[in-house]
C-alpha cells in the first residue's frame, strides 16, 4: 500500500516551497538573474583570533609563536577529518606538523559544502522536478544557494572532495604572503625563497613563520596564486600523527557530555511511540521520592526530568510512568512489509537510470528473476544524543556534536522563538555518528529545558531512547530481472526498488523545520533518486532500467553510513552471483567479461583475487566475491565464510581499494577497515523490526553485532594511483554483505536474500 489508511493523503503532495526551493525549482529559472543580482557575493571570515594571532582567510591563522591553527568546517566523528584537511593545508603551506593545531569553524557561508549541495539538489526541489536537477542552471543555482543559505553539512563522504582544493589554496596563499614578507626584509625576489618545516629561507638567511605574520598581512597576492608542484611538500602521503588523538588518549578531549558549567543540572527524556504522539499523563509525585530530583519539563511529545545528576533524572522518569497517546498510524513491520511489496508490485515507479531498450527483451525462456529485502537499520553510535545549553538574557549557548550546525541553530531558535543570531553553537567532537548527528531534535529539547530551568542543563538520551527514536536506514524491497543469452551474456536487466523517499524526507526535517511526522506525510508518493543509489551498474549490460517505487513505511528514515548503497549493492552483487551460477560461470570471470568500461574496478577485482588466493568459490570452498564503485572510489571484496552449528563464521575478508591519491594512508586504511567491520555488522544485525509504534531493538545487545573476538582478519591493499583523492569513509561498507552472502552460497548452496542475512523477513 502506498500510504497507511489512517493518514489522509493529499490530492497532491505538498511542495514545501520556501525561498531556497523556489530559487532552484523549475518555476524560478526566469527570475534567477534578478534574484542573484541582489545577493551579496562576498563574505568575510569570522574566525576568532587572539592579539598574537593573524588570520589568513577562512581556514587558517598563525600566531607570533609560530602556532599554525587550521579551521575545519566539517564534523569530526572519528573519520579523521581534523587531520586530513589540515594535512593538505600544512603541506601546501610548508608548515612543521609539530606546530599544527585544529579548531572547528564558526557558522559562515564560506564553509558551505558545495559538492554535497549539488548531490542533494534534487532532494531540495519540489516533488516532480527530478529531471530538472540535471539542468546546468539548476546545478549552478544549487551551488550559490548553498553559499547563501550556509549549507554547512558533513555527509556522504564529501569532506575531501568539497574542501581539499580550498585548503590547498589557503595554504598556498599564506605561504606566498609569508614568503613576500621575508623577501621584503632581505630585499630579494620572493620567488627565490624556499619554505619548509615552518621556515622561510634564502641562502643562509632564515625566518620562522611567527616572525613574519604581521608583515605578511600587509602583502598582496599574485593572481593566480601559485601552487606547489605535486609531491614537493613533505606531508602528503605520510602517516602524520592525528591531531585529535593525543587529547582522546589522555581524556582531555571534550565531547558534549564532558561540558561542565557552574550551577549545571542534568536532564533525561522520554518520548512516546513513533507517530503523531502526545504526552497524556504522568505521576509527578513518584519522581519526588528520588534524591536529587528537581523538576519536570513537558514538551508536548516528550517529557524530561531534571536532577542533580543524570541517573537521578532517568530514575525519576521511571517513577513518573509517563503515558503517551498515539493517533493514526503506528509503526508495524508486517504493515511495512506489505506496503513495500504493494509498492513494488502495483505502485507507480519513477525511472532514474535508463540505457538501451528493455521492451520485448524478457521472455519465459531467458528471464531470471529474484527478490530481496532489507530491514530498517539503526545507527547505534557509542555516544547517544547529548547536548548542553544555557539560556540567559534572551540568548542561548549550545554545546553539541552535529553534522548540520546551521540546522541545529535553527531548531533551537525555532523552539525558543528567538532570532538565529541569538543562538551560539559550540561544535563538539562526536563519539561516532554514521550520520546520526544529522538529526537536531535534541537541540530544540535542551533549549526549552534550559529556558525553563533558568540555569545550564545537560540533556542525554538513554540508549533505549536513542534507538527508539532514530532516523533509520530505510527498509526496502527489490526485484531484479535479467534476460540472459546463450553463453551467459546479460542482454537486459531491470531493477525495481520499493523504499520510502528518505532523502526528501530528511531534507524537510533539516531545511524546512518539519518534525518526523510532517516530513513523512509531505513525502508520501514522492520519487527519490537517492533511493536507487548504488545501482548505476558498472557491468556492460546494454539494456538497463532502474526504477524507484515510493512507499510509506511509517518510520522516520534518513542518512546511514553509505545510505542506499548498503542495501542496493547487496541486491545487485548477490543477483550477479546468482546469474553467474545460472550460467555455470565462475563468479570472477562472469564479472570480468562485463567490465570493458570499468578499468579501475576491474583492477580491484583482479588484485583482490590474487591477494585472497581466489579459488572460484567452487567445491563448497566458502569464498564469495563482490565489488562496487562509489563517489569516485572503487573496491572489490572477497570473504571466506561458512555456517556452522554456532552460526555464521567469517574466516577472512580481503579488499583491494582504489581511492586515488592517498593523503594519509593510515587514516584511509582505518576508514576502509572500519567500513568493512560496519558492513559485517550490517550482514549480521544492526537492524530492527517494529511493533506497536516502537522498534523491537532497544539495546545494543538486541542488534546481534559481532564481538571483537568475532572480527576476522582483514586484508586491505590500496591500488597506487595519481587520480584526484576521493571521499572513502563509506566505501568499505556496501560490498561486504554480498561477499559474505555469496560465500555462504558457495559453502552451503543456500542463497540468502535478506538483510540481516539471518533476520526475519516477510
């Protein structure tokens, strides 16, 4: 079913037009010139600096003592962005890495993530304008609207692609200014000076950066600013020490839960089932028996207890026994499965990929078909949602980890009915995220609690609250059809994906201020190109179509590490393996014969085969293979697995990876390895079913996550490449589950077509 009966479906899905969408939507093209003419085109840096520091643009400041501080506009979630981006700048600058520090960027249009805005352009436009997202003018407007609207978002592995060039140019500009200042003192041409390890030299004469910062500020830049020849610097390609690691090791790193303010109190929260829920009643008297309990704050859809410590606040909530009332739909897995199946079989589809002509290609003799299913998946980072706030003099100070700082400020300001410039956000390190921190609901909650209490408040969601009110990786179903000719050649393929329009739903929460229910309601029936991400199909299939069938599932969905790639690649690579078995062709050879136009991915396949001693997965060997290209990166994975009396045993995972020029090899390896472990967890668990408006998984122990002792040896080899570096934080995830499923088929002859592999499906 396309929509739950209890929801009144509008005749036409609301467009949710606002200024942002109007300007990049189809009806606005005629007014673009006028709109652009009245926009400011230049913005000044607002980096805070002491009396001894000199600011060099938006990304850098240098102190008279020689401290080089790099300003990073992306959230550090463990992915190493606080090291890799400074490494790019410091290499171009010629800095001594021992003098480099990092700090989070303030909110400023200069830090807008332009590549991400282009990727999300379709999700920001009114429903029905999917094809318009490819319009060159619209893409141009997406870039400029992103700047105007301060599109500061960390997501979709875009940190390096979005900011590598800017950081390199910032380092080059500062290097030239410092060099010109030194040359002026020595009365020599600045081009005759060299820069290395924080020193500027000309023959025997040397000056340190710190000695030149004041003079450098008065110098002018040539146009264009010369960049160093690639390989000239001493930092790119080196495993320099992570800038965030020492403080994390000695405990001095501050997360949102580490903030301590004078007179601060602590809050815990309870929220009702997913859906149109309101607080109906609670027993305040019960909370009064808890030592340390202070007060109760009601938020309509939630209730919070405030106490002198968090444990007391959480126990007070237990004693209050809050009762919630939910109207209309309630999340239920049986209904979700039925809605996905109906959308797949009977609902309208929107075509996002098309090549050749599929019409008339499928017959009873050549058709092979398979169906797959993936349950909703949870983020479950180590750090649950946490925020600290203080409200005074009509303004709010807010400490929290967020991947969308502007949206967090807007959420807090909207809750308090104050201007955005009255909210000061202090971005904190994140204890993991996997895109969980795109949700800023906690900013509104802690703002209201802080105003009510009149003193600083720290709000921490319990693990159960964090899992029950997640924005899940979308559940989905897939049907894949292939027409095979003699010799095993795939002549045609059609792929249909039934899933909610997660990206459009998320955009409405982030940028339109809608709550979860409003976003789901207004997205009913909308097509979403991101629901079919990962299905560009790298193989030489001459006739191909990929359709999205929109379905209402009644649970809020959004970004998750690798997004729809995580499930769609499982569908595709499992299906390719099934086709290989039907054609009686060894799986690697079957893939390679269709790789004429994908040399980098083909190289990954042959490399991993040599590395893992690929035996073809024959004779019940238990080897399985899968590959994927994602956002410019390429990976091929071989898993060795079997199913025994104690469950799944994965003996080894090998991967060959091509991510272009590697900036920090160890961080790249960490992220690919972490992605592989994440993919293993996805294959085994990480998912939930729903009953009566609540997920059945409420604790980490409910997720069937692999323990450390169950993580197999992981081999990773990088393909040497001088291609431009790409984002790789999510690349390790998608190909793991299909490689394991294919390995299990090799070992047992049983084909598993659902995620988790041993999970409950319809």
